[in-house]
């Protein structure tokens, strides 16, 4: 469903409404002509992330065609995007009441149940989908996530591994070169995932990689483009849209995900695999793969001097993960990884009493620090830049952080 919607919207029919309606008539045969204009308007609003507007148009379409399950699915997906899990569940159930076999409705229902923290119900729905559609890898990915969120890590790893077996079978059926793997947008958007490029590079250097090479697809939101650029010595990084489009179909069947990683003949939970490779790396006496140049360090010192940090001062970088004010229900599931920055004031004082400085990093949606001597609340600085984030994490005397991306 989502892929179909993206296909329609990327074509940008604009004012050419009638050709688009003909496409919709083919994709969604149960929606009659009178409701198409509202359904199409809902898709356009979805594409611009105007979810309130999308909901309005979908409901107008449903007023004309209350027996069209696809519209309920589109509305349910919109409500998920708005963080309204309970409302989304209702719409997906209406779709299933009309057409029990509609895969997109069942999958959407499972996603809404997960968002609403109804993990066991989501698992039940996804298990049935995995049985009915054994070649749909995304179902295995979501089922593994459901087990993971419910605290069943071993079950999650088994399901994810089964999904990767499905992927390999489909790749071989297509005759693809399975000695090449891709790292796509699931690794790009979060700094913690992006940092795991370290794992892939070290595993390759140690001779433990199951494939000849990894290709990084720099698509979608990039958590830190300056950090990604530092890995160009170790990976082919594709950031040209045309080149990414050319490999997209292959990458779908040759992509690793931040769930399980292959090591020593089997798929292992990501954190276990990373720990094994890191232990071998340290046992071999090897150090960090990345280094800033003298020029980059000088630029970083100069930039921080403008914020008040003396160029010869030692400093500690501090980061705490916080629950944002606009956090989604999905974010609420990770609340155990959060901490209050104000709880670190004694630690800050200890560092500054010893003659050091503290530079707090993070986003401007976090709790501001009070004014303190030798403390820079860089999270609220107008000078925040990707490359300077890398400088602060790599050049501090030590780093203080919670269970969040920058720690990786």
C-alpha cells in the first residue's frame, strides 16, 4: 500500500487529475469514480505530510464509499503517522471486516498495535501474515521487532534470521551477486546505527566478513553527513540519486538491517555480533579506524574558541538522551534509555573543579542547562554543525553519555 502510494505521488501528476484517477482505478478497484477525487486529495496531503488534511479527505471519500477497504487502510496509515494508534486500529479493523484477506490492512493493524504497545496482539497478527505470505521479508522484520519490543530478544533474533533466509532465497532466485551487500536508509537516520559502520569495516579487515564488499547507500535523512564522509576510505558510498535508483531493486534483496548481523556462519543479534568482532579487534591490538586530520582539529578548536572554550583547555563531552516534547508512542517505548541532564550537575561540577570544561551536545529540543562556569551548552548553540559534533566526540578527554547513539 505505502509503496503504491509513493509510486503515485512521485509521478507528480499535479493538475492532470484524470490520468491519476485511472491509475487509482486500477490499483483500488473497489473505490468508485465518485470517491476518487477525495482519495487522491488524501494521497496528495499524505505526500506533503499534512496528516490532518489527509484524514479529512479520506473521511470524505469514505462518506461516499464506506464499503471500500483500501480507503480505511489509507486512513489507518495516516493515523499511525499522526501517532493515533487507537484510532488507526479501528480503521484497519473496518477494512478487515470488509475484506479479511487484505494484507495491507492486517499489516497496518499490526503496526498500530505495536505503536499502542499491544505487543502480543501484534505478534499474533504478524505470525498469521508470515504463514500466509512466507516470501514477504518486511513481515519477518516487523514480527522480529514485535518480539524485541516485548522483551523476547532470542525470539526476535530467530525471526529476523528467518527473514534474512527469505531474502537470500529471493536474491538467488533473481540471480543476484550475493558477494555484495548494501547498507541503506535504515542505517543512515540514527547516529547509533550510522556508527555501526565501524563493525562492518572491522569485520572486513579481520577477514570475518561473509561477503567481498559492502556498499553504502546515502539515502534519506543522514544523521551526520560529516561522520559518514570519514568512512569513504572503507566503503563505496553512493549518494547520487540516479546511481541509487539503478541499484535499488538489487539492494532490496541484498540489504543488511540493524537487527541481526552475520558472523561465524549464523545470523546473530546485532549487539552480540558487534561485541564479538570488537573483542577480536581489541585482542589483535588494533586501534580506532578513524582519525581527524591536524587541519580538522585546528578548525574545531577555532570554532569552539568562538563559543568560549580556550584552545589549550581540556574538555569532556556530555550527552544524555531525552524524551522529546513531541515524542511519538514509538519513542515512548525507548524511555528506559533516557536520562535527565540536570541529574549530571554534580558530575559537571567535579570536572570543572578539576580544571576541565564540559561541552554538552544534543538537540535544541532538550532541557537547557543552567548557566555554569566552564560549561558550554552546545546543544543550544547557533554554531551547531555536523563536523563540529564529530570533533567534540572524538577530541574530548573522555565522553559521558547514556545508552544512545553518540556512545557508539
